[in-house]
């Protein structure tokens, strides 16, 4: 069995994404649903050691998913997506903080 290659750690110091648009197509919405997302600004995104002072890149993507879900007007579509992506566990440590706000 081949050994796994050692990962290369990375750190992105500043990310800004403006005017982000998502197009969503599901069995509940066979026509593409256009969703305009909030502007995004992250500082210090990476994948290094667990005790690093940064947001893990997978957590940043999860927060974008949360933003997408919150922008969907169709209640049934939102409920469908929350169910198939296990919404609460997907957000992990961020779910309590986001639900408080």
C-alpha cells in the first residue's frame, strides 16, 4: 500500500469576494435558481496545525454554504438542502455563534 503524500500547508492572508452569484438546480427546483450571496471577506484561511490562528479552508466553504441557505426564499428548497447536507453538523463550531446572531 502506498503511503500518503505529506500535505503542504498553506495560509491565505486576505480574501475578498464581491458580487458572488450561485445558480442552484435540484429536483425541487429543476430550473436554475439564481442566488445573490453576501460579499465575503476572510482573513487568514489555511490548512495547517489545529492550533493555528486562522479559519480552516473547509470551514470557510461551510460558511459560504450557510450564506447560500439563508438567501433562499423557497422554504421547501431550503429545508431540502438543510436535510441532505446535515445543516447543523456541517457548521460545527460556527453553528452556535451564527444561530445567536
